[in-house]
């Protein structure tokens, strides 16, 4: 029983570090992210942090795998996998994302997009981990479109692989432009056009 409690506490401590690190990296970028700020947010010592993550690099990779990837898994990947009509669900996901966009989320931008812009040219390991997320996103959309073809929601002549690449790229482009302009309305307009593109495949 005591060991189970210790394990649970350890898991909670690790999760607290990850949450604080995600927020710090999202606000300031990976390179400028401050370990001191993360420790301040968690109330932990540097020794405690390094017990779970031996270096800042390892912490950054964990944020990619366990915060950014997991967030997209819950928001996009799993709903598309589980939907009876995944093309309709894809449109619904886009709509929900646009409706929940506000000045705070626009100010910081998409955490995946931010890290791709900052770290892909600088660190091959970061680039590889970020690429895995993009590939997973493309695969989720591709499978949704393929199922849509079988359900006659998507035309048989549509190249679903190319369409999935375009959808993911345009989605991230919407985020980047909206952040640069600091305009939630820009994001909503972009996503409306992306929804129209998906509908045009029918």
C-alpha cells in the first residue's frame, strides 16, 4: 500500500513538472524557457526536477511527447478514430477549435507550431519528435478521408494522402498567421475556408 502511494505521489510530481514546463515553453519558447520559473511554479527543488528529467533537453522532449502529442490525441486523433462519420467529425473539430479561439490562445500561438518554427532547424531530435506528431496528424486525417470515401462523403477521385497533408499544413498555417496578426477573427476565417475545402471534396 505504501509503495502504491509513493508511486502515485511520484507520478503526480512528474505531471506537475511537465505541466509547468509546458506552460513555460509555450510562453517563452524552449531556448528561453527558465528552469527557475518551472521550479517556482512547482515549488520543487532543482534536485527533484532532475530526478525525473536529467536535463532540460529531456524535459523538452517529454513536453512534446506527453503534453503536445497527448493534447492532439484528445482533441483530434482519438475523436477521428472513434467517429462513425469521421469526415463530419473533422468538420466539427475545426468548428470547435474556431469557437474556442480567443485573444489569450492567439497571443501564445499553437505550441506545436511554435516549437517547429523554433527548434526544427536547430535540433534533429526535436525535429524528429515533432515530425512524428505531424505524421500522426496526417494519418488521422487521411484515415478519416478514406473512410469518408467508403461512406460516399468524399469523392472517389480525391487523393486522400495529398488532401490530408494540405489540411494539416493549412491548419497550422492558420495558427501561425493568426498569432502574427494577433487576431482570433483571422483564425476563424481561415478555419471556415478550410472547412469549405473539406466540403468541396464531397
